[in-house]
C-alpha cells in the first residue's frame, strides 16, 4: 500500500514487473524525443526563413542601386532636355532678329 500511495505500484508487462515510475520516465523520454524533433524542424524552418530574408535583402540592395542609377540618368536627361530647349529658344530669337533685319532693310530700300 505504501508503494501505491507513492505511485510506485508494480504491474506485469511482458512477463516482468515494470513500475509506473519507469513507464512515466519512458513516456517522458518519448515526449522529449518528439519535442526535440519539433525543435529541429523549427530550427530548419527558421534557417530557411533567414536565408530567404537575406536573399530578399540582397535583391532590395541591388534594386536600390538600379533605382539610383535610373534617377541619375533621368536627371542627366532632364538637364540635357532643358539645355536643348534653351538652345532652340535662342535660335528662334536669332531667326526673328534676322527676319526683322531683312524686313527693315527692304522697307528702307523701298522708301528711298
């Protein structure tokens, strides 16, 4: 009876006696093994997530460089377009001055 109160009763298993404490220890060992396998799977998944995050960071860094290059190219093209616009405006003024000069010359010659 004292053994029953302590939870250490004996019962026959496979022709021998195995205490409940021994059975509980075996069950705990099995649960620990299952837990260890779960932790191992979790570690593998965590490493895969880490690898994926590192790859995504690398791709974002590359994209950042590409965007920066595109921004510099766009700025250069904008400056080039502004310069071209200014050059065309000046040529337009020169053409107007030349046309008015010719018209003035014609008017002066026809008035004499």
